[in-house]
C-alpha cells in the first residue's frame, strides 16, 4: 500500500501542472484577444473596407457598419451629376502598402446614412473620438478648401455638425460647428488645422472632442506617437441645442443641392467613431491596433 502513495502524488502533481498550464493559456489567449480588439465602450461606428462592402456592377453600392447600433448602412446615392446610381465609390482590394487590406476609393462621391438624429449628441455634450486609416489624392476644388471625408452637417441654417477634410493642397483639418453663427471658420466653428498630407501615403488620423457643456477641446492627431501631443487643438463652445443631420462618408453632409461639390478624393480603409472621448490608455490601444493591423508602424 505504501508504494502506491508516490504514484498518487505524481498523478496529483501532473493534474495540478496541467490545470495551471491550462489556466495560463486561457489567460494568455484572453490577454491577446483583449489587446487585439477595438475598444467597445461607446463605439458607434466601424466602417471596415474588408467587411460589409456591397459591390454592384463594379462599384460600391453600400458600406455596412460593423457595430450593432441603430446606424446600419451607408448607401451610395448620387454624385455631382445629380443622377442616381452614377459615380459610386470603388473598392480597391488587397492593397500591399497596408498589409493586403482593402480600401474604398472616393472621387468626389458620397455614402449616406439616412438617420437624421443618430449622431446629434456627439456635439451637444457627449464628446467624440474618431480614427481613420486613409490616403489622399490630388483634390479637385469645388468649394475652396473644403474637401471632406466625413461630416454630418445640417443642410441649411448654420450647418451644425462635426466634420473633417482637406484644403485644396491636402492640408488636413477637422472641427465641429455649434449652429450659433454661420461663418465657415470662427470661434463657434473652429478649424483645427493639421499638416499637409502626402499623396498616396497611408496615415492613421484621429480627432477627439471633450465631453460636457461650456468650452471643450477639440484635438487632431496624425500618426501620433504620443497620445498627449496632438498636431493641433482648439476650444469649442458646446451648444446643447445644436441639431446636426445625416452622416455622410466622403462628403461634409447629405448635400442634396450639390453632391460631390465638397467631397474629397482619396481612400478610406477604416473609419471608427465613439460617442465619447477615449482616455489616454484607450487611445493608445486603438492607435497601436490600427498601426499593427495596417502595417503602418514606424
């Protein structure tokens, strides 16, 4: 009987080691998954050119949001010719420069979501963060220095909403509009300027606006190495009564009067949006994920 005890102890040791190893593996796998996942809290938009892009007759007909939220799909409607079904964006597949991922190519074209109110709260107190993986082409000037790659400006009135775009020479800018004054750029509609972007180079670009009422800070980042160092920032007076409109991709708004006139020329591989300002740790995690995913490490 005594001789059986060493074997019993050995069996218990093996089981214990296996349990520890299994636990360690599960924890390691969970840690890796956590590191590779996009921050979920407050995430309302994930447009990924690898997923959810519907192509009809060689052109992009729609782009589906990968977040389970009330905003589902962005649909191609028209271009500067005002003809439905013409001039839709194109899908560019397996782009070597970003690790074989796809992009959606815009040439003064637009994709529109029909929900009038879904994004209103971003400029009335919740704040926001957005990230884009993109490249730019030479811009074709419509409205001078307004070549937007997204925006939800209201048609008419004082055009409140948030937006980001390029000057005609590809100088980056972003901002929010509170609907108090009409001016394209003034203290109620600050332009947060960035650097001039190189054509056909892929960037990670981000914007962040603080939560709350009163004056909050809008920050703009380009390939940021340090979260605390935006390329530019401006104060924005929050108007809780502001009423923005439909979100457009490739354009500043649902420009029914002149679609394509304020649109950009370039590519979007990814567009992410949260209805809150990400903290420094979340921002850093998202930046690291996008740089690794799209092989944009320095």
